[in-house]
């Protein structure tokens, strides 16, 4: 990660201090609109991808632009996942991320600026509060991203287990579930290379509440995982000389 991140910063060296200053201001400013804050996040994502030699190929973005009040459930390949989605997605969203990220300089401010939430995976009560808060905000029209694997798979394009508990927020909000397939997004930050890479983001057809209503969370997790797996199987050989 260090090599490519350093390259991203160096290639944006004159912009970097300005963006960092604004990021710390925005993270603490509750009066700014979500759209205004997200414009800064997108600037970071777009400049970062360009400076880091990362080409993001996106498909199905119309599913994110045609509605609001949904939760995205992607596989989690690497540290680049959110940056890649921000680069191509003009629609603001929040992220649920493990509480350990709060201690990471810069990442904390990015998540706060996005209106994201930090979850303690070892604290059931705190986790329930986060789920309830996500559901409340989604019902009010915000969009969120939750990684159902809970953490990076660290196994390339192979999926880890999708945890049923991550879908409780969708059930509570009775909102559309948007499966997203990340392909090769582990390459930018989770390999020790700065060579040009192509990553893919496939936004799949949303699953309306009526389709998963009455299902157990484990069944929902299995359904979403299967759809993402199918997208990966069909597209993983498109780039990077595979």
C-alpha cells in the first residue's frame, strides 16, 4: 500500500495540503450538506486513482442513481474498495467500518466526512445501535455501504463468508439491497506494486424488500453472495492479462 499511496500523494503534492485542510474542517462541520462533503471525497478518490495508475471500470451505476434509501453490500477485497467506488459513483453514501479505523489518521476524517459509522464487532450492544442508526438514516433517504464479509478476504477474487448479521439493517429499514462485485480491487493497495492496474466494479440489480421479506438473514447473505460470485466468475478475466 505504501508505495502506491506515496505515488498518489506525490503526484498531487500541491493539492494535497489543501484537500487535507478541507477534510479536517468538513469532518467536524455538521452544517455542510452531504453533497458538499461528498464532492470533496470524490475529489480525493478521483485524483487518487489518476495519480496511482488505477483505472476503474464501472458497470450498472444506473442502479445507484435511480433511487435513494438503499444499502450496498459488496465483497471486500482490499483497502482500495471504497476509493474505487467513490471515484465512479456520484451519489453520496455512508460506510459502516470497524472501530479500529477510527485510530487511523486521515481515514477517520474521511469516514466522518462521509457520514459513516464505526462499529465494534466485539460489542453486541454497540453493534445493535449502529444497525438501528443505519436503518433509521436509510429510511430517511440516505445510502449506506456495509461489507458483509466483515473484513478483507485477503484472497484476491475469492469470496469469504458473508455474515447474516450484516443484513439486519436492511431488514429493519425494509430497503433495497444492492449487491456489488469488486474485482481485482485488492491490486492497488494490497500488493507491493505501482504498475498500472485495472479494477472492476459491477453494481448488480437491486433486490427489493419484497423479494427477501420473510427470509432469514443467513439466507439473504447466501443469496447476495451467490449473485456477486456469479458476476466475478463472468468478468474476472476481463483485464490485467489474465
